[in-house]
């Protein structure tokens, strides 16, 4: 599995490749949860659409913005995934979903919710029974009967049966070469039985004006499902949710529903004053860092056995020094009514003759008077993290210990203490 992090706002997107059911490498993208993590979602795209299709991307990112890790990937023979689509079947798609769920579990993010669009919706229904971690299933424009899709193949169906494969263009969806095994699987699979046996909360999203998978399909799925179920009409939408407004609406519904149907996936907040660090199982060193404000990954570079999926421990130390410096400067400037524009801090770490050395650069507004620049330089050396690094700290390691009752407040108090009015200013003079 390969995982490379690229910044996002507010969440982030990582490359997430894994081995599918037939040993082929499948290409995925993992949208990391923003803020407190609430669970994980596995998304299946529509027939030949791919992970980069508008509904797949926007729905995944909307869910990530609400606290869900979301994996979207290309089925075999689609997009960046290996394989020949003409050799795939509905059953192989289901098996690839199962492989994706296993890969997520191995990475420490077992999926809680399955979401599928069109044929991907049928696939998640069929896959749910074999995935014990799944708590809820949602489909968008999914067929209630797989043979319904045979009618969509039109004039290509006789050619597929006669020649073994043929090019199929459903209009709006990328053309693909469909093989006879795919057709045979559509005829033989009993999707209705899968829906009856779902045994999990189920959400049906269906557009009344859908001309590819008609509204009768959504109503039949809803009727077949047993137990907790919901039906939401996507008024005015087409099958591919071509209008971004319809994608946004579907995403909002899924976000609200997923939050209700995956309560057990809520990750506990770290105890006040503590940072929780846990191995994910991905790569050699990847860990998840959890604070009361959110979660992120830390890792080592690929050249030392990591995945390069997050900052290294020393980069986190540099970040702590830089963040504390910027906050301390802003607190001082506010107290002294200094008109200081945006402040930036750069920090680099290196080993010099066996000793750790942090180089810090203060990027101050160019129009700031020299006297104020010198004052802020000295103030930077009073930030609590700077003092910890230069003064040393005791590290107490215990097998068990109660969590302290404070932490963040103590840090803010330490910053404030460094800026008390009786602080002696540098020789250049204190800015009033």
C-alpha cells in the first residue's frame, strides 16, 4: 500500500493503493477526516465512472469535512487501477470492495459505512454481508435488479454475447469495454436477496427524474429492505448528479445520516492535557496523533521505511517551537498595542557535533521599525517551548498513570507569565 499526503482544507487527501481481489493494484484516494474523527466510509463509484468523478470526490470530501475518513478507489480496469475492465464482473467488483475494506482495516481505519453510486450502490449492498465492521449502508441511484442494467447496454448486448466483449457508452459515463462474464454475472446475481439480508440501517437516495436508473428502483430497494431504513428524493437531479448543487445536497444528507448511524465509531477524546499516539498498522512507523482539537498522522520518510504520510517527530518538535513562537509574538504585540501584521516562523532541525540545533527565522512585516523587530526577536526566546528546549525537561515514563487534570491552560499561563509587565525589555527599548 502506498500513501502520500497532500494538504487539503480542512481535511487532506492521501494516495491509498492496495491489492485487489485478483492481485491487481487498485488506485485509491483517502480523504482524511477533519477535526475529531467520527468514523470511516468506503465509497464505490458508478459504472465506469472512477474515483475522480464529481459525485465521488465531492461527497467524499464533504464527509471528510464532517469527521469521516473516506476511501474512494477505481475498480479494476478503471482510471489508474490495473486490469482489463472487460475481464471484470459484478462479483469481482464486490470482491475488490472487500479487499478495500481489508486494506482500510489494516491501516487502522476499518470502514463503518458503505456508500455506493449506481452500480457501485448494488456492489456495496452485496459486499455488506461479508464486512463485519459495517454499521450502515447508503446507495445513490442504485438499481434494484441487476438485469435492469442489461437494458442499458442496448445494441452492445448482442455484440457482447457474440464476440465476448464490446464497447459500451451509456452517455455521460466514460465508455468501457464490457465482457461476457460481466453480463452473465448481472443475470445470475440475486440482489433482492442481498437487500433483504442487509440487516443494517439503510439509506436510499434516488432522483425521481433519473432516466438511467428510474425512481421505481429506489422505491423497490426501500420496500425490500428490512429494519431501519430511510428514503430521500433528489428532486431535479439526473443519474450522474451533474449539477454540483445536487451533489452538495446529497453530501449534506449523507453527512447528517452517517453521523446518526455510526455513533459507535466516535473516537474518544484524549484526556485533558494528554496527546494520544497510536500505531495505525500502515507502513513501518505510521501513527495517528490525537488531541482534543483533532487528529493527524505522523510518520517517517520512505527512505527509512516509513510512508512519508505525515510529519516526522522532529518536524513536530520544530512545528511546536514555531507555533509557540508565533503565538507568543502575537500575544505580546496585542498586549503592547503594536501594529504588527501577519507573523510567520520557519524552523529547521539539525545535528551539529552530536548536539541538536534548531534554527528559527522570524518573518516579520518589512515595514516594522528596527527597534520593534529587535524586541520581538528577544520575546521569541521567551516562548515556553523555547524555554523547554533550552532548559531541559524531565520525562517520566510509567506503565500506568492517571491523566493530569490540566495541560492546555497551563501552557497558556506559561505564555502569559513570560510576558508579564515586569519583563525587562532589551536595550533597544520597550515598545509602548
